[in-house]
């Protein structure tokens, strides 16, 4: 079955440590997205990529970095510069950048600070 | 992209229709209305979307007003498994600008 796989499901970070969250899709989608969700709140866009080797900052990119070397992969690195990284992170994809394409979401990674 | 306004919570009796409203008064002509729902600790699930005509699929119906400033998601026969947070968003040509507000928490009661 096609879909989006996020790993790991749970992740713990020590102070001053960088961690990388994985997002892989086998839907042959061009566009991919990373969102952050805090308890009781909606999703906020961190980064998005509409094509391989290209990505743009979203609303809350500070303290995060991404790469898009392959169409199916869009890893997110939470750097030590992100002072409040504890949150639920969601990856999504769309077939293209066109406005009539629904987003498909993974099941998320929950990041906590040790 | 236009922002949306939804009531924070709603209740619905099991077996009855659930009608979830959404205001998007600043929507532009090329922006679509999307609805998603999220069950606790899972990723959002796509439900339905539309531009200006009413839409129906196996999950729900979407009614968009003629001026496109508001819409209603209808779950025709709500079940306990429909208890979730429902998000209404609008999205245009800028694929990176889909703003998810805080959504409506729908609780279906027996």
C-alpha cells in the first residue's frame, strides 16, 4: 500500500543534541511538508518542498533544517538552536503543487526532551 | 491564504447528522476549501474538498455558500468513531500556505 512512513514514532533528545526525523513516501508525490503540533493546537508549517533539491521556509523554520535529495525522502533535523522542541511532528505530501491536491499525512513522530 | 474560523467544540448524538461550520470570509477565487480530521495521536485524515460546488463522497458532504465565505461539513449519520478534531483549511496556488487553525472538537455521544 502507498503511504507516508515517519520514524521513529517516539524520539528523545538530550540538551544540545541534534536529532533527525525521517519521512519517506512511496506515493510518487512531488511536494512534501513538515508541520509541528503542540498540545491542543493546530498544525504549524515548518518547511516545505515542491520539488527535489528545493525547499522553502514555513512559518516556524527557526531551529530546524531539511534536505530533499530524493523525491521520496524529506528528513527534518531539529537542531540545538530549537529551544522548545517538545512537540508532535507531522510529515505530509501532495501529488503536485496545484491547489486542488489533498495532503496525505504520516502518523507523526513525538519528540521529547530528556 | 485565507484564514478560517471554527467553533472550538460541538456535540452530536450517535446516528444523527453532524453539521460542522467554517467561516472563511477572505477566501480568494482560486482557493479550495479542505476538511481533515485528526484522531488523537494520529496524522490528519483527508475528508473532502471543494471550490464552489457542493461535494459528496463516501465519508461526508461539503456545502459551500454561494459567496464562498463559509462552508459546512456534514457527517450524515455520526458514529462514536467520528469523535475527532475537524480542521477546515483553505489552500490556493501557494502550496506551502495551508494554515491549520485549532479546529472543532466533535464529540459523538451514545
